[in-house]
């Protein structure tokens, strides 16, 4: 990163120099962190190598307000405070404390900086931005780091170099899809089904789908083809006969592609409606794949498929002790506290999308015809919950638990941070299968986007492991009207 150094404002130079940062370190960059960066990642203090991390004093005051929370913001606030307390014992934070032995420093800025006229209102955000502005006016190489888009716009308009917190971000435009599409000769497709396997590296590709070709981000050095990862699917197409296709999955990093046959028997009343749903079910029904991420727009069937596979595995096959379904409490609007009723009624309203899918699965249109019981759908759902075979709960209560031998679904996972996703996955005990579903284009968390959310981060970081599978569902199957609206609006 190349940062220009404007002519210093001499009225501010004295304040900057007293911080203990020697003036002969002309290469030193000052990264001024907004509160939301530290609430997002408590280790952000130590992610700027041999540069100086500046914590404006208003940030300390905001951390003090957040530390009482019982969510991840509260935990991160407390952890940051503990980090700073540890640094305080090594020296004065007001003049800068070196932490890594290579010039990396952390300091708390106590300066009472005058705000630019554009920041006339006395708010914590404006006070924090004013610190970065003061360093810029003093001729220092400064970058303001914030996850608040509005704060970034304001600081950038003042001429301050401004960036989002880039750690744990992925390229959302090239997010791993979980499959590739190749045009091949007809005999290649025939060989896949006749022999029951196909050497992936020997396939002669006539043409690869340009959009999907490199979405795993890896390429072989010797051949012009993407590397096929473990649990990645290959859709083979015969260009002469479009109806002649073959679908295979590579189960291990060096293994052959094994054919994935059409599902003619419903899974708890659900049949896949497109090739991506076939891929998703193939992963969901494979006991050897312990973690599955399903990405797709509204109506693509990600939650319904996960629930159908879970209900079948728990109730019909009894492979798991129970089905656990959780959702983050991140509503589009007012949070759960504003919902009417006691805590059970509040959670019931918040879990309504899950109830809707269960209602379908237990109805005559779904898997209900398998159960000759003279009960309403609502009564059967209640009986499953009362028996403990199906558990619905918010993610608030997940920390500190161990979850063995369960089929666990986390819905709306795009609203989770990378740290929260890690917390959930590390709760998984022996014999548990974890499925995360979400749509990275519908994020309600104000400090996350399609590149920085935990679901995208997990997809990119864990792709290629034999224990992990992923599919991006491309088409809405909710109804003809839903598909029409999704395509045209």
C-alpha cells in the first residue's frame, strides 16, 4: 500500500511526536481502528504487522458500553480490554507499546483533536474520524479502518485514506460453487456409468463452462483445467445430444469420480427438482461428509432439503439422536425482544420459517403420507418437539456446549461472523453432521457483506476437505411465481 504524506500541519506535529513514536521511522503507518473493527475481531490489534495501531479514546469508552453484552460483541469487547490491559503492563499505552519485537505498536490516542467543520456534531464516530484526520494533517501515513460504510464515506470525503477491515474476507464474485460443467465426448459419459468410476485427471474436455471453470480458485500447472477438489461435482455434457449427461463426485483429493444417480425415491417426501438439488442431497445423505454448506437465493430449496435429509436420518433411519435446528437472532427490522408474548412465544415467531418447512414435510404434500396418524400437522410437530427428537433454538445458547450424534442445521448463516461460525463448528461432537444454509445476497448484519460473512469465509477456507461439501443452488423452485420474480426483479 502506498500512502502519500501531505505537508504537516505544525500545530499538530507536537502532539503526534510526544506519543513516543520516533520521527526517524518514516516508513511507519498509523492504522486508526474504529470500534466496530474490534467488536468484529478482538485480535485486530495485532493484525497490522510492524505498523502502529491507534485506538482513539472514544473507542475505549464505547468498548466499555459493549462489555456488558452477552453476545459476541460483548465477548470481543472484553477480550480487547484484556489485550490492552496486558499491553499496559509493558509500558504506557498513551505513548505506544511495542508488542511483537519488530516495531509493531499499539497506542491509545488521548488528543483532544479539533474536528473539521464537516464533523460539527459531537458524536463518537466524528471524534474517532477526527483522530485519523489529525494524523493526516500532521503529515503521517495514516489509514482509517472501519466496517461502518457511512464512517468510511465521511473519512474518505475528508481526504483520509480509508479501508474496510480486510482480514477474513473472500472474493464473493469467485466464491466456490462446488461443481464444474464440462462438455465431453459421449463415450466419457458412458464410461462413468458403465465402470462405476472415472479418472478425473484423464478426462478430455471439449469445453468448460467459463463461469464455473475456475470457481474453486485452483488450477493445475500442466493442464488447462481446474483442479477438482474432494467432494466437488462434475457435470458432463454431450454437445451432440444435450439430453445425454452424467454427474459424478470426487470423494477424495486423488480419487476417481463416482456417478451420482437420479433420486427416484423421495427423501422424506422431497424429490430434487434440478441438478444442483441432486448434488445437495448426495452430500446431505453421505454420512462421511460431516460439514455441508448450502448457498442459494430465496426459494432454491436449501433449508427444505436440509430439513428433509435431517428428518429422514433422525426419524426414519435413526442414525442420529435428534435434529437440531438453529437460527441467529438477526431479524430484518426490530429484534426478537419486540415480538409479543413470553420467551417461548417470541422464539416460536422467530423460528416460523422452520415451522413452515416442517409443516410441508409432515403434510400430505411432503412426507406426511408415510405416517398413518390421525393427528394434525401442528400436533405432530409439537409431539416431535416434546419428545426431544426435533429441537429448535436460537444460536444464542450454543457457546460452551458439546453437541454429539446430532443432525444440526444452522439456517441464515450468512448473518454470522467468521468467529461465530468457528464457534459453532467447534461445538460439534462425535457423530454430528453440521449443515449451514444461507444467501450471501440477503445479509441483515450491518457490519457484514457478501465477502466478509462467516458462511462465505467457511466455504473458501474449508473447500477440498473430504469431510466438507458445498453446493451453490442456482435456481428458485419455490413456485412458478417465485421463480419469475427472482429472475426478473
